[in-house]
């Protein structure tokens, strides 16, 4: 009886298979945990790099947030032109003839660029595309403070005045 197996042969084989599966499962769990650690480290490194670049560019640290924009950049000039043209197109009087001062220009990068614009503008009852008649040239222009939001998607040739207000 001393030589008799502790378990019947079929049960012994079943225990070996279960033990092997358990070891493989533990090994797979360990490998998966290692891969998750690597993924976390890569994501953390990428976030750190983007955050550092954002800080160097003078950002606030919030990705996709509003930032002051360079008034002389090509896109900012396009946003100012779209604001003026679309505002004038919607008016029946009180047309903007020119922006005399950019008070604040901010940009938010989304699926394109959204601009928040605050300007001082000269407003006239003559539309700038009217012929330069004597009546329009002699007409008094008033100064107004205007706010615009413009959305530009250059690769789709999309320019949209989201809202505007002059006072």
C-alpha cells in the first residue's frame, strides 16, 4: 500500500493539468501587469512632454484652452477679416469700416481654430464696398467696441462668425 498513488491516475492527471493552467494564468497575469506598467510610463512621458511644450509656448497648462494670439499671424488676420465681412453682411446700417485697435485676441485650438476678438472699430452707415461717393467720404464715423467669435477650419476652407456684438 505504500506504493499506491495518493490519487487515482485520472485524478492525478487532472491535478497536473490544473496546476499547469494555474501557473500559465499567473504568468499571463504578471506579463499583463508588466505591459500595463509600460503603457502607463509611456503615457506619462508623453503627457509630460506636451505639458512642457505648452509651458514653453506661454500656455496656461490647459490643453485646448484659450490663449492670447499673435495679431499679426496669418490665421488671426483671417479671423479679423471674417469678423468684419460677416458682421457687415448681416447689417442694414452701422457697417464696420476698419478696426482701429485690437484690444484682446485669444485663440482656442479645437477641430480648427476658434478666435475670441475684442476690438475698437469705426462704424459708418456707408458700406465699404459702396463706390467712394462724396456722401460716404464725408459721413461721420463713430467708434464702437465690438466682440466677435470666429471659427476657422483652413483645411476645409470653412470660416464662420459664431457671434458678434458691438456697443
